[in-house]
C-alpha cells in the first residue's frame, strides 16, 4: 500500500483531470436525487415522538402538614398556654413517583446538523445516455488513452447500463474496473530464466530513463540475492556511464565500461564473456538513446542484437523498452518501431509523476498486449515497483485502493 499511496499522490495530474471531468459530466444534465433531498430535510427520528414532559420529572415529597392554629381562648384569668400539637412522623418514607423514560425529540435535518448530527450531502446523479457517453469518450481521449481505447472503455462502461443514473463516485468505480480489466492480462513481472547469464537488453529513446531504470532494477535483483553485471553500452554519452557507475557502487554491482565512442556491440560481446566467466545470474546491457525515426541508430541497435546472438543464440532473453509517460501517444509509435528492430519482450513506464496523461499506459496495454513489468514515479530506488493494474486504475481515476 505504500507504493499505491505514492502512486496516487504523484498521479494527481491525471487523476484530478479525470476526477474533475467526471464531476463536470455528472453535473451537466444531472439532478439531485429527490430521496437524498428528503433525507436531508426530513426529521431524524429514532423513536416515537412523545409530548414534552413537565420540567420536573420526579415529584418532590409532600411537605409535612402544618398544625392547625388553636382556637382563640376565651379571656380567663391567667390561662395556661396549650401545647402546640406536633405532627406524627410518617412510618414509611415518601416514595417519588416512578419517572417515565425521556422521549426522543425529533430533530429536523438542518437542526440535526447544527446540533452535531451530520446529514448526508445530496447526491447528484445523471442518466447514462448518448450525450453522457460522448463526454466520457472525450475525457478519456484528453487523458491520452487514444481514440480506440477510449471508445472501448466507454462502450464497456455503458453496456447494459443505458437509462440508469450514476453519481461521480459510481462512474469512477465503473471506469476503474474497465481499465483494470484491460490491464490485468499484461501485469507480469520480468521473467527469470535458469540460463546463466540471463541477458537483459534495455532500449528506449533519449531521456526515457533507461540508465536510472537499469540502476534500480540491478539494485533490486541484487537485494533478491542475484549476482548482476551491468554493461554501460551508451558509449556516446559520458554522463550515462558515470550515472551507471554511481548506481553500481550503490548496489554493489560491477559496471563494465568502454572508451567514449567505442562500438557498443563489441562492449556487449565482452560483457557476455565476463558474465559467463564470473557465473553471473544477470547481465544488464544499457544502450544509447535513439529516436525511433533515425534509421541509422536503429540499425546500430540491430547490430547489437546480432552480435549478442553470436555468443548465445537465445539472447537477449529479455528486451525491455523504457517509455517516458510524458511523451503521450508518441509512446505507441516507439513501441511499434522498437518491437520490429529488437523484438521487445516487456515495457517499463517511467515519469508517471510528471504527466497529466497517464492514460497512455492503458492504450499501450490495449493495443500491443506487451507485458508491463514495472512503473516509476520518481528518482528514488523505491520509486520503481512491479505494475499492479488495480492500484494503477484506482490511482488514475482518483479512487482509494
């Protein structure tokens, strides 16, 4: 749940966009439920109403009778005073009348709220119709879910529900269920094979977060008891090598490097030889960022794959494509091109904390069906976690887990 809280907090741009959009859709043409209004105004009664009792519910004991005044004596000489009669004490104490239980007084909804009893706020609901469905489609498209996926999600939301009324929370739950249904089949961790070394090739465009992702994965595999070797195959950018070396030192993982401008395919071959000699479980090979529309750079990536397969025909065993969520629908084009060149086996989505269009991950799952191994929402080592479709759908729509 810790990562879900972080995911929900950092997906606020996407979730607030959908949340606010659904609120506007329901309010546009929605009505306050009459039952909710009556519930807010009707008396809050928990017991039959009884008449208000007298202020004194327990009668006080009757006072002792005052002695009757003695008749005035006739004037006689030197009369002796008669003794004042003293009332006899009552043999039994006076018992108070049994008190009746205090009746419950009815409180109107408004008065009840003023007295501390909070009535539920009126609920706005709107009938599911063509107009509402069209607005939901537009909202999903603006969240970068893509036209095809947006139409599919909204159609499933409306299936068998036309004519029924829905509130914003109910629509959010319905939408989250449909998103999770699409993404359930692709939520898979990166498979671990008995083959040693298992070669993991990491590819992606410039700035997608490949280097950071490799460092985080290496640290996590190392913590799980695996021996890992990293090959800094981005020989064109010195900062990438230095960054990997920092992560390698932090995780206790060796990093193989080559002089700047060296052939990355040659480095990959040498790294496989070393990993075999050391009996490493995993060899993670970084590659230079390349745009999917640069045919020369994509050909260089093909060369790396060919050289790796000379050493081991089954390698690379995993080809991870790292995608930057901020690129939106362009991520779909990247998957298509990289899949053709390097036979992508799984996806890692980064920078979900920096975009208002997290719906692109739903479009990727719907269109390609490639396994989504992990998602990232920050720079710390615990900001990369296995992909959970239910948590992601809840965070995207603003629901609680």
